[in-house]
């Protein structure tokens, strides 16, 4: 009997690691595409979009309170 992929439960640490690995792989592919196609403007646009997404997701959590307490 084979293992059912849907039945395997991953922990939050494993899921976080998989998300980070996917993000690194995706950014590597975008930078490779930009260098091959000579569209260097794409890298800063994607970087700004990623920073904006990070800012939106962190402002809806408890992280800003923690950062404010540090400074």
C-alpha cells in the first residue's frame, strides 16, 4: 500500500522551510529570466513588490508591536 500525500501532515516548521525554499527558487528564476532577456528593470520591480507584500502581512500581525518595543 502506498502513502497518500494528502494524508501526510507537515509541521509548521517544515511548511515554513518549504515556503522559504520555494521563495528562493522563485527569486532565482526571476533573476535568471531578467538577465537572459536583458530586462534588468524587472528585478527592482519584483523586489519592491515583495517588500510591499511583506509590509502588508507584517502590519496585520503582532510583529509591529514587537519591533516598536525594540526601538
